[in-house]
C-alpha cells in the first residue's frame, strides 16, 4: 500500500462486492485474456445483443458495507412491533429449539445444499426428509407422505386436484367446509376456476349430502371446534365415489384421532408449529399425506429407500427421473422448489421432542386452553365446549375487546362483530392466560387450583389411542448432545456449498452471504404473525415496498408481487394475470400458450394449471428458438393466442438475437410475452425484459438474488408485470385472510399475502450491499466465469451451443454424447465420478439429454473454477484411457463411481483399475477428501419397491424384505 492511497480506495477494499464476487481484478484480467478480451465491457458487448442492452446504469444506490447495510435493515426491523399473538388461523407460536436454530437454519451445511437429485451426496438431508415423511404419515394415520409442499393453502389445492384425478366420481364439484381457514379458501378459489372445478361451500355436515368428487374439511376447524361426525361424512362421501381431504393441525393429532382412522383419503397441513417461526407468513413446510394407492400421482417430491450397488440401503428421490409430476404437457402439478429446509427443521423438532415430548407440549397447551375457557365461562362469556387449543368466543363486543387487547400488546382473531378466536400454543405462559382473562374482566388467582378443577375439553369420542413416531430416530436424540451429533452426522454425509462449488446450470448456486442471512432470525422479522394488524408491520411494509421498487428497477417492469413462494408459483401468477387480462378485454377464447421445446418443465405445467393449451415450438440446430416456427404457430392460432413463454437468455445458455422480433410477432397476434426470469443472473444491470417488449416475468430470488436453496426450498418467485397486467397481480389478503378484491382481480396464489416474507431480507440485503455497480459487475463476472470454464474445457468437452462471437451467456452445456457413443461413458457417469473428486455435478441432461450444464456464477473464484476444470480434465483423461484401451470399457472408475471408503479399503479389490485411482485421482485429494456415504444408487429398484418412511431397525416387512443390512440412524 503506498502512503498516499486515498481513503476512498481503502474503503473500496472493504466493499461487499469484493467478497461476493469470487475472482479479484487481477484474476478477472487473466480470465479475460483466456476468453480473448481486454475488458469486461468489450467482453459484455460481445455477448449481449445491442438490441436489448440498457443504455443507463441502474437507478439504485451505490454499494454500502456490511456494517452499514445491517444497521439500515436493523432500523427497518425496529419498525415491526412484536405483540403476543393468539390469532391462530393456521399459524401458531413455537419455540425453535436453539440447537436446531443454530445448526440447521443458521448452518450453511444445510441451507446452501441443493435439491437432492444427486442421491449419493444427499443422503443426510434425505434422511431428514424421510423422517419428515414418517412424521407426517404417522401423525395423520396415512400410509405415505411427501417431502413438503409450499403452504397449507396450496397443499389443499393440490389435494383437490389429486382427488379430481383419483376419485371415481364424475362430479365436477369440490365441497369445501365453511370452517376451512379463509386463506385456504382463497387459494382454492384461484386454483379451481381455470381448470373447471366448481367449489360448493357448506357446513361440514353438508359434505355428506352434497354430490362431489371430493370434500375438504378442517380438523380441528378454523374456529378450533370439532363439530362433525367425521366417520359418517367419510362413509357418505366414499359411498358416492368421492374422496375425503382433510386439513389438519399436527400438534392436535398427538391427542385426537388421526384422520386416517376415520376414513380420510388425503391429508394436508402446515408443519410451522413444529419449531418454525411465523415469519409474517412463511416460509414453512406444508405436507401432503395420502393412501398408498395415490402415491404415483401425488404432487411434490417423495424420498424413498433404494439400494446402492453394494446392496446397502440408500435414499433417493423416488418415482421421478426429474420430477414425475412436472411431465411437461402431461403435468399434474408445477411444484418444483418446495420447503426442504423448513421440513428438515420440523422433522428435527419431532426428533428432538419425540412422541412423549410432543404429547407434553400438546397437553400443556390444551390444559391452558381449558383453564382459560373455564375462567371465561365463569365470567359469563360463551366459549365453545370442544377444542384443542383454540377458543371460539361468542356473544361479545369483538371491537371493544380487540381494542383492549391492542393496548395490552395482544393480538386476537376478530371473527366478526360478536365473536373472537383465541389460539394458544407452546409459547403461551401462565402470565398470558392471566392477561387474556383480564381482557374479559376475569381474574386468575391460583392457576394450579383451576387446573385441578377444570376438565379436558377434547372430543371424547375422538381421543387418540394409536401410537405414533415409534421409530428409534424419534426416541433417541432427546438430549442436546445427541441431537447436535445426529444433525452433524447427517450434514457430513452431504455436499453443500460450504465445501464445494455447485455448478448447476439454471439453478444459480451463488454465494449466500452471512450478512444477508443474519436478519431473518431477528425476532422483529421472525415472530410476526401473518395476520398481525398493519400498524405492527410497518417494518415489513418498508422492506417489501423497497424490495419491490428495486426489482421494478432491475427488470424494467412496472409492478411486482412478492406473494408467489417459488419460481413455478410466479409463473402461475403471471399466466393467471395474462388470462385475466384477456378475459377483461372480452377475449376469453385466448387459451394457447407457445412454449419452446427447451423450456423448463414448470412452464408447460403452469400453463396447464391455468387451463391453457400448450403448443411446443422448435429450436434450431444452434439451440435458438425457431422464430419461423413461432411465427407460423402465432399465425395459425392468431385469435386463440394467449401467450408465449420463453426463458431468456435461453436455457441453452445463449442470448438469442431475435427476442425483440419474437415479442413483436406475439403482440401482433394479440398474445402476451412471458419471460421466465430464472436466468436473470446474466441480465441484471445489463438489460431489462420489461424494456425489450416482454409483458411479465417471474424472478427466482433463490437463484439470482441470493436466497439459499435450502436443499430444495424455500424460494420466492416474484411476479413482475407491465402496468396493463398490474390489476391482475396477486393482492393483499385482508386482516381476516380474505382477499380484498372481487373475483378475477388479484387472485391469491399463496396462503400468505407476502408468501415467504421472512426471507425477503436476504434479497434486500444483497441488492443493498451490491448497489448498482456491483449488481452489473456480478452479471458480467457470471458470464466471464462461464466462458472461462467453457474455454478451458473446450479441448476436452465441446460446448453444445454458443451465441454471438462464439461466447456463451452465464452457463454452458457440455456435450457428452459423442464420448458416450465412442466409449459408453455417459454424462451420468461423469456426474458420479465428480463425486470422487469432491464436486457436486452440474445439471444432468437438462435441457438436452446426455449433456452437463455448468453455471459457475460470479461467486466462484478462479481458484475454484480451476479446481473444477482440473477435475473435469482428469476425468476426460480417464475417458481417453478407455478410448485407448488402457482402461476397461466396463470396469473403469467412471462406471463404478462414486467409490466409498468401505469399498476402497475392503480386503478384496476386484476392479481392473487401482484403488488409488478410484479414491485419489488427483494428488490434492489426499489433503482433503469427501467420502460418499453410499455407492451408486440404484434408480430402478427404488421405483419398483416404493418405500418412503424410516427403515425399521430390526425388522423388515413387505416391500423392503430385500434389505439385509439394517440401516442404523
Ligand atoms: C428453477 C427454474 C424454474 C422453477 O423455479 P422453482 O422455484 O423451482 O419453482 C423455472 N424455470 C427455470 C428456467 C428454472 O431454472
């Protein structure tokens, strides 16, 4: 450092930009030379077509430091007020066990992992998810459960469509109880109409008498009651060939009969109260459990037990090569990103407390509710007589009580002028009960005496007698040390970004900086009920308004809704807006959606869910969308054209030149342009879809804007639109959870107004920290890193598609097909061999079968890129050895990868290549080695023998008889 270095330049080196972006300026210069450019600007000019380039810099503030940004968001957080909340309505207060808070939610080993498509490096999180599935199936009394859905509202909608597919009844009616949570009803309304399902509402008892293909009950109901003869309803619905769907509260199910015991076919719910904070609405893990008969048409991901080549038990995503329910034109659901991290938390909560602990929590909550009910009754207040934790208080002046409660910093649920809901939970204290009683003018002197004097208020005919969570995993790790080590042992089995780059094309696995993550667990963000009065959520309002404005600026659109809680939900919201727009203009016949064949599977799936017909358009030999085909299809369907959905830059990793012309063609025929914004990481600061002619996009905040993938969720998929579509964006739900507009306007796509609100600080922090220059540089370096990898690997693996000047955008597709033809080594073999080198594989066989798509992102340093390239080159050498006959075609390290420690250290070694090559193909691996816990997992076995809950320790029954080695967890 020279003596007269300026203050400004000294401070510059403290900038977050330099921490977020992997390569430093010297490395950037070196890499630019490799790709044949002398500046980032000339390099960018050579890639991004001039027709779409932004002339001006982003109108965002300059970068600030971590210290400054944290102080700023601290100020915003302080504007939220944390009241004691007894609102309930599907959300409950909970104590996140601190050991789970720190070692799961705040632990990059868990939150930076990717969806477990690569089974061998995902055994830890899949075990946590199989615990989750077991927990949900056990508590609901169902045979099988999935590994999370987005929220209870969308889970109920998925139950409705699963029932439609599975019921024998030909009715088009779905009956919904009047006592289902209002926000669930809103999502059902949205989802039913476009696919022609008629919703009929009524009292629970009418479920038995209404002709329908399915019914939805809430158990206990939204007012906390147990009103109906559930068994009789089930029998009646079944007699009409319909199915019974039930939305449940898992904690209540520890004390009352499981719906599976009284005839339910599909059970959904939220696991939020198992240790996941309110977060102003999300993220939390919902779930679906159902009868075994429906497992093959169940939405969402399902973890199953298979075997590896050694015959050991091994987990894998079952019944899906990629996502069995997102089968493009045959899709039945568009769920891709779900809520894995939150599902892991909820499952650990059950592991930590065990069945007895959960019963204790449930019983304590119930006792407090019963005592409060008794006191209120004595004070002359009318309270329902059967409940678990929620009191339905009637015949009172709700307005006056609400006012009094607010003065005491207490939130109650105002149902109408004359009734209230009071929901208790694990966090409720004796003082809370006294304060609540006080609101009604009642006084509590001796709560223990009241306890003795007050009977339970559970429905006597519905008490739970069956056991649950009997598996040892739920009965072992109850001390903090045990749980700590269990979680650590699982994390150690997995490869996440805390150990290696994850170069997954289309997934944008960039840095999730610690400073971005810190605010999400602050109580002012975490402990806000989604229906808290607006006066208490001013901080969230500022955060959300601010983030919306930033995203408007970045995308060039006019309005943004943050409600969708995944990319696919954003697609759905955007297409619904297009649909509503056409209808409002009297063009309801517009139902054709053009989608290029290279599109992500969620695109056609979302279009189907909107009732649109998908017409697939071609790509040319260079990987570009075929403009002539688009023109021809647009002309052919001119008066029916609703939209085109295209990803830009394309999933083939190139900036197509014709995007502006395509927008013009589609508009000329009256259609709207949907740009899938999953690839915004190549665009931010350089070009804006809203300015080149696109009408709507979703963004993936869990890709471009740094929300971690969490092993497959959470996510946020904001929907951004031009102003003509703004009236049709998802809108705020009122304080009661009911939408504030009329039907057709602003349909709700998530249960909570702002979806996964509590993780929005992450993206807010990212944009604030990077500022206008940092964001632009990130896009440039993302492209530089991709081109550097493509160039270094070019002599070894050809890049399938390039754009202008022989450059790719922010990702490159390596074509393995010629090598497979010559040597029999497949892209999958290379993906598995990378594990032996300690790397997570790139995206396998998407969007082109037999290829690997590499997206390094800007956060990877040149050192890490070189490490990856060295591994890929070494693998190419192994393939060459097969070509040259030096390695056997069948018995080589690629075909048998990955290699476990047990295999390479076994007494017997029968392979035609040395152990050393198997385990340590590069010398650096001797210093640091990742050992996969299982060998290559058998894909077929797991799908033929579907088994989706914890493996019994001592006994094997039925389908899993084949396993001889017990899996000790
Ligand atoms: C990731 C992705 C999606 C889906 O996003 P989710 O959040 O997983 O629903 C859609 N399109 C493309 C191109 C993607 O890469």
